[in-house]
C-alpha cells in the first residue's frame, strides 16, 4: 500500500471524465484532496490527471459504474493507492426524460442502474472503509424535489437518491460519517447544451428562475466541496437545492407574464 504516510484527504468521484464530475474533481484538487477519478472514458480521465499533475495525485479508474463489482474495485484501488477514503461523490448520472407511459423497461433499468443502484453500491463499498470525518455527497437534481412534465424514471431515481442519503445519514451519523445531496437545476454542460437555447427550455427554466444568471459547473463544484469540508461538518442528511430559487418559488418572469398568448385555431 503506497502513500500511507500522506495525510492529504482522498475523494472518489464517479462520472469524473466530463461536465460536473470534471469540475468537481478540479475543485477538490484545489481544496487539497487527492483524487480517485472513475468513469468509462479512460482518455478523458488521463487528461484530467495530466492537467492536475502539478497540483495533486490523481488515480484513474476506468470503470462503467453499472458493471458488476465496479464499486468494490474502485474503492479497493483507492485504498491500495492512498490507504484512506475520506469522501465519495456519486456524480455519474442519467439524463433521459419520458412520461411513465412512454418509459419502457430498458429506459427504466438504465435510469435505476446508473442513478440509484450505482450510488447505492458505491456508498456501500465506501462505508466499509470510511472513518469518522468522512462524507458521502450524492449529486441529484431539483427534479427529485419537484416533479415536472415527462419526469418519469428520472424523477423517481432522483427522489430515491434523497431517500437513500437520509438513510445513510441516520445509520452512520453516530459514527461521524455524513451524507448529503446537492440537487442542481439544469446546468449547461455537454450533456445539456443541445437544447439550452430552445424556446421550451427557456420557458421552463430561465423564465421560472428568480435569479439573474444561469447556474454553472463551478457553482455545483463549490457546493459539493463545501459539504465535504470542515465548514460543512455539521450538515447531515440534507438536500441542497442549487437552482436559483426555481424549486421554492412560484416565479414567472415579467416578460412571460405580459407575453401575448397565441390563440389556438380550430
């Protein structure tokens, strides 16, 4: 086992090869953590490790989070390389929508495998080696708090993630291990950029958000890092909605309020 004498904390991040996961990894590196970066795309992970080489140690673990044994292999690799695991960020996710009657079993299984079963398994593996002061942070969605049109399996798994997090908080808080959820609104990444400027998305997101800018990857990364830090060390079992007020207000922009409704034709 290498680096046992190094007391820098260690974070394992799933879905670390792009988007939110990449941003979270870079924020944790800035915060003094060593990184275990887990994702399918090894080339992207290796680029992340190269980018952070002068800042921290990065262990690349090329795994599909839904693969049998992936969670155990990733945690074992972290322990072998660094001898400790202080934080788990379950970030790998699923982003497909469909109403319940439009969701077939293949879509349902994919949603649960990626966004609920994998976080459960990674949490289970991490909890076996974590000590007091450790934490698990699950990246969920405001759609787990407030359902929307065509939410279907997406809303179901994000709500389930909140329930799982609260269960972990109850069972392991007395051991000094915390669990929380960061629930962003829709953040502009490669996964979401194709529909970002569409009229429908603008109406249901920007025109219903009582704030003067969009959320960013940095916003999410900063929130996740805060919950893992000493500054967040008494926060447990909570869901932090990172959405500019979308989920807690019945807001509609003035432009939308005064817009002239187009009359339907027969």
